[in-house]
């Protein structure tokens, strides 16, 4: 009887440590692989943070086969995520990221590619134009804005909306004629 009580007490007092595998699974979905960003119908809702994360995420172009390695895709996903400001299932930190593009090409849940509308209010992302120390290099294109840093400016049918600002930016952008991306 004493042994049972001691065992029960030890289980209650000693901290339990989750394995890496436990951290990398949410609702039977592995938190690795090909990831599609969605507005609804997500497998997991994530909040992007700078500290206090549940999972560190590294964006990769291939080899997303281990915990926290995500390859962002438009189709053929293993996992659908929705970026939220509150009501998250987990908190993630995008490695090399301070809330900006970093190496991930994602800011505030928006892939930094595609059709872009410039607005004065109601923006998804605040952008500061810079000549150096940029978070991402952007090339303006007339068609096929299909990779990181390629932006096609439109009046409607946008993938995301930006507002140009001088301070309190979400991302610093340098406009270039070649080598767009991070």
C-alpha cells in the first residue's frame, strides 16, 4: 500500500516531460511536411510569436521530414494551418523571424507572393520600403507571381493587402529587378 501511495505521489509531484514526438503531433496530425495556409477549415490554428512558442518552425524548400520543418505549398498539403491572433491551438516561432519574413516568406499568416493590393486602411501587412537591411527582396511582375518575393500589383482579386508605412512595419521590403525572395 505504501509503495502505491509513494508511486502516486511521485507521479503527481515530478514534472512530466513530453517527448519530441508528442510536441510534433496535434489532433493526430504531424506538425511537419507540406503545409497550406488557409482562412478556414484548418487542421491547426497557429499564432506566430517571437518568444514563448510551443514549436519552432523552419520553412524549407524540400526535406520537410522532421519536427517543425514546413514546406509551404498551394496544393498537395499534409497539414492545413490558419494563422490567428487569438484562439490558437499552438504558438509557433518562425526561425530566423522577428515577426517579419525572415527565411520563411510568411508574415502574419500571409505568403509573401502573389497578387497584392495597396490600401490606406484595412491592410493585412504593413510594409516599409528600404534600400538595405531588408527582410525580403521583392520583384514586381506582370504575371505568374508564383514564388516568394514575386508580387503582381492589382486593383481587385488580391491575395493580400499592404499599406506602405515609415515605421511600425511588419516587414521591410527592398524592390529589385532580379533574385526576389528572402
